[in-house]
C-alpha cells in the first residue's frame, strides 16, 4: 500500500497510509484549470514553509463571500471510499481568520463547515465528509483547535452540516464570509483519506485521571493527589459576615415587618426580601451546590479518558449506569452517548481529598466557603443537607412531573408545556407540592419555592411570542388546552364565519379546528384580531397554570414565598399572570446586564419584586471547552462581568437577589443531562476554587451588601 501526501512522501496527516483509489485533487500551490477565483487573487510566487511544503498566497478581497472554487476534471469526483478532506492552510494575518468550507454534491447536496484559522504556523485542516458535531460525541462544545499530533498542527472542523453523496462530488469551495479588508491565506495541496482518524484523534485522551482537560494549563490545574489536597485544604478567606441577623438580614438597614418567615415587602420605593427577624435581605445565592451533577458518560468513549479508575474496590462507588434519552426534549437532541456507564470525577476527587468521610467534609467546607465569599443563600438544585444545616437560607424546587397532556410551543427545550386544563395536571401538582413541602413547611430558613424551570412559554423566531397559541391549535382534538381555546373562540365569535372574517381565513365549521396539526394563521397588521385573540389565550393559559400552582402551595404551606417559575423565554401575558399569583417573579437572566433580559419597566408597572434565579459568565481558559451562555474572553473578565452585573442588579429597586449558576465546573466531556461542558463554576471539578474569580466575586458581593448592608 503506497503512501501519499505533501510532496508525494506521506499522507497529509503524516500518520496513516492512504488507499490507492483516493481521487487526485487540485494543488493550490500551483495554478490549474480546475481552480477558479471569485474576488480572490493569487499573490507572488510559490513559497515553501519551514517543513518544505509548497504553498501559495491568496488574497481574499472585501466582498460578500470571496472564494476559491475547485472542480473535478470530469463530471464528479468519486469519494465513496473517503472519510476526510485534508487541506494545507496557513494564516498570513496577525489575527484569526474565519474560513468557510463547502463541498457540493449532486443536485442541492452540500456539506458546510466553518473554522477559525489561527495566526501562525501552517495547519492541516481536516473536514469530515459527513455531518457531525461535538453533540454526536456527547458534549455541546468540542476540544480547542488546533491540537498537536506527532509534530503536526491539526485543525479539525468539529461541526459539519448538510448531506453529501460521496460518489458524486462536484466542487470544493474555500471562502471567507464578508471580509472588511483584504485577508491573506496560504494554501497547498488538498487530499482525502479513508476513515476518520483525525476526528477520532481530536477527542482521544482529552481527560486526565482527575477529570481535567489534557489540552491546556491553568493555575488551578493539579497533577498529583498531594497537590489536590493542598490546594483544596487552603483556609477560607474570611470568617462569617458581621452585621447580620441569624438569617443574614442587614442589621444596619431599616427595621421591617417581622413575621417569623421570609417575606417580600415594598418600603420607600424599593422591594426587599425580609428575614424572619424583620431585617432587609438581598439574596446572593449559588445554584447546584451539590455532588452528582458532574457525572459524565464513559461507555462507548473510553478512548477520551486517561487514567480512568477501575469500576471495582473503593472506586466502584463513583461508577454507575443511567439513561438520559428524552424524546421531544431539544436540550438532549442529537447528544450521543446518552445512556450506559458513567463516572463521577468530582466525587472521586472529594474521596481523594477526604477519604471515607468525603461527603460530610465537603458539606462543611462548602458552607464555609460560601459564607466567606459573601453568599447568603443556597440556590436551586442544591444538596438538601446544606439547607438543613441552618447556616444559610435555601430554596426548594417543585418539579411537577406526571402523565398529563402537554402542548408544543415550538421551543420545547426542556420538553413540551404542561397542559393546566388537564385534571391530571392538577393532581400532579398536588403530589409534587406535597412532596416538596413535607419536611420544610415549618422551617424559617426556607426562603421559598420555585415551580418547574424554564418552561417553554414562547416559541422561536419572529412569531415566537405566539408559539404557545399556535401550538395549542395544532394539537389533537382531545387536547384539553385546544378544546379550551376553541371554546373561548366560540364564545367570542359565535359562528365560524365571524372568526373566519376576523382572522382572514377560510373556516366552514368549528369542527375544522379539531384537525391535528391545524395550521393557525400568524398575526398580521391586516388582521389585528389574531394577535388580540392569541394574547387573550396566552393570558388564560398562564393564569390557569400559576393559579393552580399558587393555590396548591399555599394550601400545603401558607408561610413561605412562591418564587415563580424561573423564566428563560416568556411573553408579557405570562409575566403578568405570574405577577398576579407569585410573591416574587424569577428570571434565569443570561445577559451582560439584568435589564438586557428582563423588562424592568414592566416589572415596575406590575409592582412585583424580581429574583434573578440564574446568571453566569464563562470562559474557555480553565479546562472545560465551553464558555457558557454568556461567554467572556478570559478568567479575569469573568470577575469583571460578575461585578458589573451584580452592581446593576443591586441598584435596581425591583431586584431582591441574584443567584449564580453554578458552583462547580461542568465535566470536560459533558454532563449526563444534555452534554453541557462549560467553565462557569466557582470551583473546578477538583473542588479547587478559581482564585482570581472568587476574589472578584467576594469583593463584588461585599460592595453589593457591605458589612451586611448596602
């Protein structure tokens, strides 16, 4: 079997033999009839890189999409035996340049990939010849590119979209999207290889025995058990905060109503949470302060891990099996390796630190840290034992699960919307609230209850506001929500002809609305009644949901706050309904500033307090590959962004607290639930705090509530 590649000496990757049937592709280092230039110029003579490989400069001109197009000598290339396209590329600019790669097949078939080509030495750009993404590998964000492999720099297109019949490949296109100035890249020969060796190598050995990424270095990274223990055992930075009552209320603030429970009170134009003792309390919380959320799948991708402990002896406790397949849930759609054996690196590291008593030691250490860092609340999805320690107030989550009807809004990230018009939903709410409140309804340390999380109250796109109304009418005839909406329309319009005229649609009978998949009209200026009717339905739907949940909570627990539903997507109608029945309206507000996600003017008009139940800032310079929902450039900028966000929240008279998501970094290879793998934690998967960020957080917390006051 012969070898081929650069200068005919070896495969382009330099690592594997290539089969004799591989097609001959253009060499961009040499002019050829099969290469055409669109708003691109060849510059100068052929050059040779440090490794001797021939390359040619190409200047991409300012245009919509300047590109180099390569076509076969005949009708098409036959790539039926090929798995990857390899391209020699070097960026001549002092900054990263975005490069689009398009591979055209028969008809409208096309594979598309986009990569950032870094400045510096030449890269081997590798494009898998099929649709793929990090989600297929079980994680939401792939490893950093390029990566080094046996002396070469490999730049893999980790995300490829589209379809391609490899028997009929008609063109390869290399382009830069909309450059504002001339961008110069150097290209050499193109080739294809059988198999997907580089796709495999990109993910091979990316996690060490501690669950850390092997593809980088950072100050908190450790390489021994001794270093792990030393870093974790460092003393907390400060003692418990002074100037506060037993539950964290400010003693230097104005004395408010004392009820023996947490409550919300408006005083002098500002909303406040109030402790059981009657003192102002600005809730500074952290979500997911727990062990178990950092489990990651290992079955089927063992090649990604180096030094994985065996599933026997003391390590057996940190291995397990599970199934996270969730049909109809967009969050887990396309996530590979979603069932089978998992490993808990976080818990295993805690065992390395503290031995058999690791869980108790972690709880004590974590509470010490949170208080030292200026936090005063245990947020959602946290270890219940932390709240039961009665050192910090805590929240409780009500997950209303059950076999009841549901409705699609078109978003459905965590699943379809519960149908509050189904009697089974009422029963499920009763069970969920009874379970959540059973052991805490008489506990003054409980701040309050959240109901569900990030429900799909709206759809996506320009008509997303009406997604729940459109989805309701698209449901089956037996849908309680659909029948409720139809009943509302029949009451308003009396005849189908009246509705048809108002909506500008053909409608011969009410029965026509019963059709599964009924396509209702989208609102338009020509027919304003559509928007009015949809708005009325959204209000009715949200009113039913929050009324049922609020009444059930207050029946089981009349003492504690109903903290709302943790809105991610929402509409004005839904927020208004929530404000009517909840004590506090909560938002998972991922933005640079709270007011860029939350309509604060509307909350002021509704005269309701706001709790920011989730926010974060992430970067990709501390291990996990993702940078979260709101990325910043580096670790130092995380602290700056935190301080700016918190200051804006504390200055707003509607906001009564903010809760960070989350305590611990997510696994490099993705959490079980949905493959999230971002650096968004206060501590790493080793339980080592991120020193610079934590110092910035502590300072910001003190400034938001200095010495227990503001």
